[in-house]
C-alpha cells in the first residue's frame, strides 16, 4: 500500500525511472546487435589476383598454344566460355597497335559446354587453342588476355609465333664423283658388295 501512495503523490518520479530503464535496455540491445553484426563480414573486398600463364614464349606456326588460369582469390572466379568463339581474347601486334583477332571452332568442338567456367579458390584451369588454328597462323607477336568476371585487372601473356623452320628430312644427300673420288663433305660406308680399299 505504501508503493501506491508514493506513486499517487509523485507519478513523475516513476515515469522517469521507467523511461531510464527503457533507455538502458534499448542501449544494451543496440550494443549487442552491433557486436554480433561486427563479427559477420559479408561485404569485404576480395583479396588476391588472377594469373594467366603460357608455358612457352615462342611457338612455331601450327603448334597448339596452351594456357592456364590460376585463381589466387579466396572465392571462386568465373571465366565466360564463348565457344565457338576463342576461349580467351587474342591480340596481334600490327606496328605499334594491338589488333583483336577472332576465329571460330567447328560445331562439334563445343557441344554441351558450360557457359561459365568456375575456377575454385586457389585452383587452376587449363585450356588450349587447338580448335582455333587460324588464330596463330601468321608469324608475329601476340597477346593473350583473360577476361574474368568481377575482376578489374586484365591478366595477359605475350608470345611470339615464328615461321616453321625448313625441314631437311625431305632432302637426300647427293654424291658428286669425279674420277672415282667422293666429296669430302659426304662420308660413305662400303656395302657388302664393295670391298675395303686398303
């Protein structure tokens, strides 16, 4: 009964106490939510890089150029598969400019392929330009560029395509004989029918 009399005499004091209690509870609730939310990091920027590598810096015309793409991020990266177009962008140096070149694979080279090729975190994917032989059909300097979704940098590698050296397998050695002697540059071995000259 004393509490009721005290409330009727000073209702303002109890209202202030209730308001302070609600403010303290509200502040503790906000602090708890902030502490829980600060532990969840969903909007952080990924840290890492994408590496494109080509095993050789020089290829002969007609050789298959291979490549690998390594994902150094902590999440999966995606490369768009544009088959029958070439798997990566290819540029050819024309004077001081880089000119994009294209080739098309045949219809049977890319049936039922995924349009987005996923590269797992820390993983590598390999590929080649075997189905696009016209890309590197001329000697010159080339640049292979990988376009990776949501990655602002453009990893690339430069290679040089050289003319195929002339083969000497089709040429047969010829002997020039003058008065029974052989040319000093060609050494012949006697056959079973020819005796040794001693």
